[in-house]
């Protein structure tokens, strides 16, 4: 059983969170398990804008899920600022 902190915007056992940036834009942050143990945090704007990604310094997807679950919205906003624009069909993983 997964306990969710109701004070957060949204949390999920599937490794996905929703939050608002400092400009009020709604985003979804999701974990992406890539090849060779690479885990990315992918930020998708819910209305318009470019998808962004940020590599995580974790060893396993379970560690990434725990990190995401423990992070508050300010932490997500900070990671969004550090994320690079990403076009999955063009840039690959």
C-alpha cells in the first residue's frame, strides 16, 4: 500500500506528479526508465510548450520513484528550471 501526502498537488505510485510552475502553468513530471540504467525526469506542459527532461543521479527506478515521491512542488519547480528542452522523435533518449 502506498501512502500519499495530500498536501502535494498530485502523487502517483506510477512515478508521475502534477504541479504548477511559478507562472501558474500546469506540468506533469514523469519518470522514464531508459537503457543502461539511465533514468530521466520528463516534464510535459499540460497546455502548450516544449517537453523538457532532466537526468537523475539514481541507481534504480525504485530509487527514482522514492525521490519523486519525497520531493515537494518547490523541488519539482527547481528541477524544471534545470531541465533541457527535448524532442523525443529528434533527440532520442
